[in-house]
C-alpha cells in the first residue's frame, strides 16, 4: 500500500528524472561498447564501457546532490493588494554546509523560468518575478518546479516545492461599477451632517511617517528648539460625532461588500476625511494613511458572520452590496445606507 501511494504521488508530481537526448546517446553507446567488450574480449571496449558507466553514475549522483538541501521562501512587498501585479521575491536557500548547487532552473506557474548559475553553500539566491492574485487574504502556496541537468547534461532531475506565502493580500481598492455613486453619496451625507473635523483635541505627539499634513501643529512646533521633528495634534479616539462606516458582515455578497469598504476607506482617506470604521465589535479610527492600512489589513482576513448584529445607529452608515433591478446577468450595485433603512 505504501509503495502504491508513493507511486501515485510520483505520477501526480510528474516525471522527476528525465533522460536528455545526449543521455540517450550515451546509454546507446554504453550498450554498444558493452556488447562489443563481452563478445570480442578487447580491453579497449572494456575501458570504454567502464568510463561510460562511471560517467553516468557520477552524473546521476551529482545531479541528485544539486537539489539536496534546497528550500524556497516567498516574500511580498508591504501593502500588496489583490488584482494588482505584485513583485514577488523568492529566496532559494542552500542548507548544504560545503557544497554549492550549480545550474538550477526554477519554473513558475505563470510559465516564467528563473535561472541561477550557483547558490553558494549556506547561502541564498534572491529572485524576483511579477505575479497577480485575484482574491484577497492568504494566497495559495506557489508551486515551484526546481530542476537541474548538472554536471554533464545526461539527465534532468526535477523536484516540486510548495512555497507558502505568509503575508495577506489587501482587497482591491480600484473602482468597480456603482462604487463611485456610493462614494458621492457618502461624501454628501458626511458634509451634510457635519461629521468631519468635529473631534475634540486630546494631546500633542511627535510626527510619524504617514501622518497627514493637516494634523501638524505648526504653531506649537515652531516653538520647539529643533523644528526637525514637528508635533502632531491627536484627537479623542472615541467621538460621538465622527463620521462612521460599518461593514455588513452578512454572507450575502460579502466579497462585494468588502471591496466596497476597501474602496471607500481608501478614497475617504485620500480626501482627508477623518472617520471611524466599524467591523463587528472592532473599531478603527482612520486619521492618517497608516490607519487606512490597518483597516485594509483587517479587511484582508475578515470573514462573514451571519450572527453579526448591526445596531440602530443614526450616525453610522452600513456598507453593503445588493442585487438590484433583478436582472440575472445584470451588474452588482453597491449601496451604503443607515442601519434599519430598506
């Protein structure tokens, strides 16, 4: 049973050891020299037979040794988003303590081939390639076919490595059909109800990368001995009159709701609108670009929750997507509404 299971796994992975045209010619020459050696008893044919046999054995041993001790790690750039081309960085590591690996070729699912002349002993070879994932969250492992024909090219030995991707992909923030209409309505309601900019002052802190320029306290910073590090105004995190968006966690069209939420968070932050994002029991004040990335990181992994309760809150707006106009092949229309509205 174990033998059959291993055979099935080998068939699923494909042929791992393939003889090249040069290898087939060497094998034919080996057979011919062996037949001549045993039929004629000539020392020259015995010497040729032994040299060819030794070359094949050495080639197969070194061929296998080149792939031993190799591992691959994947790394994505910070704030990678689904639907956009991502510059994936692969680190091919050689754990062998004394022997480098030569003439390696890595084939990727996209069909791209990466060539590495050498990976030093206890070293690594970084390689980059563009790739696009369509779904948010943790990506599926990258299947890398690593192969080599070193040293003589008699055969190609291949191994398949599943490379896990640890970073999660943010949902796409690009505009989709109907999203711009929702954004216009949200901006209108925010200005009408005077939610933006009504927070109470809390304290001053040092400037951090990503803070908006409107938050800098210029007068207080000018009084500092060293103006190289300005001060930033911090407002109360929990304000009763700050504009609030709440994500609809219902399973129906949940992925569309997540994309709409990501689009609104990105566009509202770009328009310098302070607001609070609500998802279940979690609260995210968005006052800067860094805060918007925190929300996108949450949206990358959030899951639907049919039991989630949306309180009747007149100061918050529910982000949800619904099918309208009842056309089976029609577009998905987005909607942002107050909880309790139909």
